[in-house]
């Protein structure tokens, strides 16, 4: 057995850590030209504008490029010629999972000297035609504003506008070098996005528990992540201006996806990737839709793993059996989703029932790509996935 740590040098966490430490880290990297990957909505926020002012006051040149949800390939490569001309020496992502993923992809695009969108996909794990080397990659500083935890992975996805598939890319050097968990940057995050990405983090933690490749570090941290998220997500919704509650949620998201290269996330994620790409449903919402259904479906194979959930949440009586405790887990997660008032049915997002067979085909491709033996051992997987989506409709 072996445990692989991701190449994250430092994680700064706390209120106002960006204003206190960001410039120091850029200077440690000898950065003079920063490519900032963000979203149009972030450009208007007070925290972002303040950060830009401080960067410019320190005579660091900037170029801004904006991403969109699910990282459409044509949007990703829209500014690539200008980026090459700018010649950045550091990348800063600021926003949710999409701009952080986009920054990871741009880092490999620059490292591999890719020029056009169609040259991106051969490097994906879906195709596997070209190998990522990332030999001369730029350092990446991530400042997340949601709870998607993309900043703690070496993985990113790009949605191809032609076939609507989400393509997966992975390399250790795609991992952000520095991460800043600053709740100040989350204050203007829309409530629905904050809460739904919190459920995405819950999904990370749950699927870590019943990963087919478990290890004691990720299991222990995932349980602590669930405890924090279960307790502090509702509190952060009730008191959105309480930065301490928001920071606890950020730490919970961090713990939910620690050095994810050591585990395989499961069926909820595979389904969510393709629901998002096909129907433009945000990833947090896909977790709210699918996770309780997937947990219930997998119960016969994951009793011991799911029994830990009510235990860590303080909801299980000592005398209950493992099966009794495990049977509580899907309902506890569903209850959290309902209490947070998150839409959790496919029809809430105008998904036509008759379109389910088509998206199932893409989901099966995603599952095959993940090589998750735990899921692939299911008899008549196509039929079972279809039943899951119909139950979620």
C-alpha cells in the first residue's frame, strides 16, 4: 500500500488571509505577470476588486480571462492567443469550481503549447491519445468562493460543445500550488450556489467512505468533513454574514477531498458529470439530486461504510446493528438536502423524462472511464442506472 500526497505547498485559511498573505506568496514565486481566471460575476464583487487593487499597487501586471459553468471548451480557448502574448508567470484562479478547473486546464494548455480547442481533447483520459507532461507548468494560486473543493484536486473537466460530453484531465502538476480559504471572498456568493456546493462536498465525503480503494487518512477526514458540513451548512444559511460559520464549511470542504488521487469517487459523481454537461445543471445540484438515491442503491454493498455516517453525526443509538445504522444514512443526507431547501429532482431542472436513455449512455462511458470496479460489478448496469435516474426524476 502507498499514499500519494498532492503537490500543494501551502494552504492559508482564515478571515482576511488573502489581504494578509497573497502578495507575499506571489513574490515568493517571483511573479510579475499574473493571469487571473475568474467569472463575470466575480468581477463585480468587493473582495475581488480589492484584491486586484492590491496586486496592481504592488506593480504586478494582470490579465483577466473569464470561464463559465462546466468549462465549455470554446470559452476556455477564447483568449488563448492573448494569453500567450501576455506571457504570464503565475496563474490565480478566483471563484467556484469552474474557474479553478479552467485555470488547471489553461496551465496544461500553456505547458504543452496547445493552440486550438480540438488539440485539447487528445490529452483527456477519455481518449488517452497524448500524455500530459506538464514539464514547465506555471504555479497556480486558487482562491475558492464556493465549497466545490476543486482547488484540492489534480483533476479538471472540459465540456465539448459538439458531443456534450465532459472530458476529464488529470496530472499531479495541475494541482494548485497555494490555496487561500478566506470566507471574505464567499460573502457575495449566491446563497443557492454556496449551499448546493456544500452538498457537493458532502457527496465527496460520502463517496470517499465507500470508495473501492479506501485508506485511513481519507476515511478519517471524510467523517470529520461530514460532521462539519452537516452542522455548519444550515448555520451558514441561517446566518450568512457569520464568517466563522462559513470558514468551518470551507474547512469541511477541504477535508472532504484531501489528496483525492488516493481514492476513487463513485457513482453519484459519474452520473453528476454527465447530468451537468447535458442539461447544464450545477454540480452541487446534481449531488442533491442523485446522492441519496445512489446511497440507497449501494447499501447492500456498503453497510459497514454507511453505518459510520449516523455514528459521526451523533444520530445512532449504541444498541443498533450495523445494518440499522447504515439504513439511516441515505435518509439523513436526504433530510439535510430538504432542510436546506435545495431542488433535488431532475424535473426541477426541466429534464425531459424521455431524454433519460440518451444521458444514460454518456453516464456509462463516464463509469467505464473511472474504472470503478465497485460499480462495474453491478449486474445489468444500464438498467440499474436508468432506474436510478427515473427515481430521481
